[in-house]
């Protein structure tokens, strides 16, 4: 599973509102929605911003087995 899909799954499984991500990243609601629905590829900067917004180390979403 791709890192972006892992983040989207984590947010869904933990019932985290997209609004929280919007507020903490400063990205538009449209951009956050597109990223979480996998309609837009996530950049490295966006990945870091999402991790910070979620309070998670980037390594949390990276699978060592791939």
C-alpha cells in the first residue's frame, strides 16, 4: 500500500475529520479531499505536513517491507 493510501486509511480508521487536516496544514479543503481520495498525488512537502497535522513521525506511514 502506498504511503498516501496509508495516510488516508489512518484518517478514516481513526475518524479524523478532514477539517482538522485543513486547519493544521493550511491547505484548502479541496486539496485535502483530493489527496485523501487519491485523486491527486501527494508531494513530499504535503506528506510531511500531513504527518505533522496528525502528530505522527513520517516513518509511521512507511512500510519497511516494500
